[in-house]
C-alpha cells in the first residue's frame, strides 16, 4: 500500500478535523478503516479501490449479519477515507449499495414503567436519566454537561454542541432543579477536596473558572489535561450509563430492547399529547429537520384517531341489553348517535 497504517490514521484524523467531524464519528470511521485495511492486506490487495470496497461491505454484511444502519456507517467511513483522507474519491459502489433502513416507531414508556425504572436505578445515577426523561436530552448530551451549563436562576440548561453541532436551551423541571442543587453541593465539596489534595495553587479566579468547566457527572477515573497538565476527573461515559440502564431493565423485568433513548422518546410523546407546538418541540429536541419531530405527532395522532368497530359493537350491545322503558331507549339511542357523530367530526 501507498501509506502505512499509522500514516492512514493520521491522514484520516487530519481530514476529520478539517471537515469538523465529532471525535466520536472520527473514532468510528478510523475503526472501520482499520478493518478495511486488514481485510485488504489478508487478500494481498495493494491498491484498494471500488472493487475492494464493495467486496469488504458484502463480506461484513453476509458474515457478520450487520444491521442496515451499521452497513451504511461502514460505507460512509470508507467513502470518507477515499474522498477526504486519500483525496481519491470513488463513486458510490454499485455492487454494495446503501441498505434500506427499517423505520422504527418511537418507543415510549408508560407512567408505570417510568416509576418502576427510576425506583430501581442506583440513587447516584438517577439524575442523568431524569434529564433524558424530563428535558428530552440525548445520552451523549447528558455526559457532556458542565457546571457552567446550568442557569439556576432561570431554571434553564444550556446544551452545547449537540447533534449537528447545534446549541440550544431547555427548561429544567422544578423537581430536577432541586436535585441538581443538592448534587452540585456534594460535587463542589468533592472538587475542593480534590484540588487541595493535588496541592493546586490556583487563584480564586482560576479556581472559579476550573469549577465552571467541571463535568457535572464524573466517573472515578482521572486524566491529565494536555493544555494545563493538571489532573482532572473524566465525565461519566455513555457506555457505563447504558450498562446500568440495561441491568435495571433486567431487574425490573422490562423489555430488554428498550434503550436510554426511549426516555427522550417518552418526553417527546408527552409533549405531543399536551399539544406542544411542533416548532417549539423541534427546538427543545434539537432536531435539524422538522420531519424528524413530526414523526411523534404522526405516530400519536394516527393511532389515537382510529376507532375500532369492536368498541362500537360493544357499546351497541350494552344498549340492547339495558333494561329500560321505550322512552329511555329512545333517549339512549339519540345519545349514542350523537356520540358517533362527534367522533366522526373529530376525524
């Protein structure tokens, strides 16, 4: 090959920074590129191109039984590699086209499921999940929250660099605000003790700046900041929260197909039921495309407006079997017809 693996990774990283990809996207792309390079090396392909790309996609789909979204992710990574890292763009491979993605109905949870779930979640991890449910946040947005993102006086939360690199404001529920105040008091005491033990001689201004930039939810691991060379706590990872969520689902004997993202879906469904304006909901959820937000409305209203003939049959039966005089029967019949007319007018 023209480049070594180290050079390929460097070229991809440079291209990702130039194209302003998120670090997570760059990491995923590099992972797929490494697999592709290894695939080509095992088959003695010296100058991989469209044919090798198509062969690789077909191989991982048939042997690994990947989902359509994962297949498209691999294809996007390799097309990026050829076009921006190697600057040798190739046409979209005809042999291995994009997969059709199954469109899932947004999964929302019932009130009973929400109560059971939060009662079983570890106490110190309930707030991150409550932010997903109470504010409609994505799990990746929760772990990136910093102290400076909280606007307590206004009961607002500032979301920085959400999906699509968009900033937005969301309202904090009163109950969650109180819990966050208690959490931050404990978090600040822990932060102060950590700085003291590290013997960090910071001025009051620098100490305040460092506290403002601290993650709200931290793990037990530390890392050394490349810029300041100071030790800092790593934020909670999304994978850790996902493992905790999955374990709680098992304990609650709930469907194991539910993911933390269902909490965000539940928030959106609740908003639709309470007739929140589509544009306002789009802003709160951080959707670039209003059609993405509209799917919640379409799903809810399409199901809500359909009347089952079985329900009407049951109501007719109840009327026929009621032991009332002829005058009462006439009144009930009139009421029944009016009820049907009202339902039809709503549709």
